[in-house]
């Protein structure tokens, strides 16, 4: 269980928390833990809560809950929250560790908190994206991560994604939208960033699942963004012709002479994955070994040719380490035009 002990030591009773789905009390049991309502854009009615507008001031809201009559360690009463922004990503680390992974937008010790069951009090952060869409804080669909902790605590200065699935002090809103033409002769590619923050090689499993019956949590998270897309009509109930993962940027890093059997196993796995994709299998996964401290973009591709105009195809991507522990998650929606 991945818990930021530096925060937990100052908040042993988990007085402070954020929710990965509305009303969960900070229990963090939702399988799509990366779609929290407590950290998202708040640019006004009709706007995409996952999209940062270029050349404009954007507002991000963070909601923090504090249990009534719950004592923090020591005499600290102030609450701090940190807010980070990233490109659509799976495994994410702090900018002090890797500036290409995320940018810190705010760190405030004047956070307002909400009593469970009360009207949420938003901590608003206003920021202007850079002009480069490739920057973690550039314009476009963004991943947002927030964490809360008592004043005086020192959170982990390297890792972010590893705590999001289970630590109630961390939440994430990670959703990206693509638009693909039904007449397009080839797949629509979406760039996604990930990597390995450890100090040794890490063999990870990256999985993509097609979702034809989104849960209420997923619908609440994605519908505001989808409604901002011209032409969106409905959630698709039939699979796309093909979807796949191009992880060559990481495979080219592997030394196949040092790990020949592992390399061969990955190669066989990739062939099987490709066959399943062509057979419209709803789930695909592949393993890849990433060298230490390496982050890069890979491509998730979707061939939506032949789909109905207005269909939104929903996919959930996850990354897990060699022990099966999640390192990150992302929802991708592709609208057919």
C-alpha cells in the first residue's frame, strides 16, 4: 500500500482527505481513481474542465475535507495544498525531480477546508499556460494532481503518481479528448507521457481497456468535457476497428543482449497484443522495461473509421509495476466526426 509517510506522520488519523469519487469519504476505492472531482478546471459554465485555454487565465479548483473534531499531530492547524499540472500522463513525478513531467502551479498554506456533508469550499488557483503545447503547463488537455497536508509536513519530493491510488491526501484529474474522422484512412494518435522514476530498471504493464458502459464516476467526469466537443452525441456501444499502444520509444532503450529472454518474451507478447487488437478485443496490454529515471511520450492510437458520427469511444489506460501496483491511470475519449 503506497502511502506518503511524510504526510501520514503529521496526520496519523487522516483528518485531511480528498475524494477520488464524490461522497467516498477519502476511502479511495474507485477503480478509476484518476477522475477525482476535487481537482479540476473551473473556467465557467460550458467549458471543458480538463482543458487549459491558451493565452488566457485558467482557474483550477481544489477541494479539501477535514473531519470534524479530528486532531492533527502537534499543534499545527494550518492546511497546505500543492497543485501540479502535466501533459496527459501515466507515471508522474515532481518537477524538482523531472521538469518535463510536471509543473507546480501552487503551494498554499492558507487552504480552506470543508466539513464532510457541507457545501464544498474551493481553493481556486489561477494560472496562464505557456505558449508551447508540449510543455507540462502548456495549452490543451491537462492532468491535474493535488495533495493536502498539515503545515510543517514535508511530502515526498519525488513521486506523485504512486500515492494517488490509495493515499487520501492525493487526488488526480486525468482525462484527454481526441477527435477522429470516420473517413480517416488511418488511426488517430494521442501522445501520452510516462516513464520510470526508480533508480533501477522497471518492467511495467501498460493496459488499455475499452469502456462501453461507463460507471457514474466516469460519466460525471467525462460528460462535461465531451459536451464541449462539437458534434458529440453519445457514448459508443460498439468497438472501434482497432486500437493499440506504440511503446517503441521505451523498447529501443532496452539492451536485448543483456536480457535476451525477457526481450523475446516482450516480442511475443507484442505480436499477441497486435492480433487481439485486430480482432477488436476490448482489452490490450503489453509489458515494457524502462531504464531508470527515463520519461518520454508514447502513442495510443485509435482507428475509428466506420464508427457513427457523434460516437465517443472511451478507453482507460493504466500502468502497473512488476508487483501489480498501479503507477497511474488516464481516461481517453475519442469522438468520431
